[in-house]
C-alpha cells in the first residue's frame, strides 16, 4: 500500500476533523512545515504504515537541521493532507 498525500488548493475543500481522520486513518496530528501544515496519523509509526515520500520531503526540508545526521531524520508515515499557508481561512490555521 502506498501512502497518499491530498493537497488542499481551495478553501471549499478544507477538510473537517472527521474527513481528515477518515483520510489519514486515525487520530490527526498537525505538523507545521515552512509553507503550510501537514495533517497526519499520529499513530502511523506504531501502526507500521508506509513512508509517505512527498510529506517526508516537506518535513525534512523544514527540520533536517535539527538532526545530527541524515540517517536519523524522521519520516512522515501514512496518508497526509497538505494545506498551504495561502489558505489562511482554513479552520486548521485558527
């Protein structure tokens, strides 16, 4: 199973908590990245969900300097929803 990323490009597509939980498959955790936020499954690693390459690259660009070496940079696992900072009316930015 490949992890998917849904990009929210229009405020009319702003997901409710219930919609976000359904897409990520569980409890939602919000992770800030430089140009927006990622909504991810907070138990993804415990559940053994696959690595989400797209979301992991976003995360690494933001936080890689905090890690000693490239091998210990954590990944984002499972499905993710990306909401850019340009959608300031999103309920997730309040």
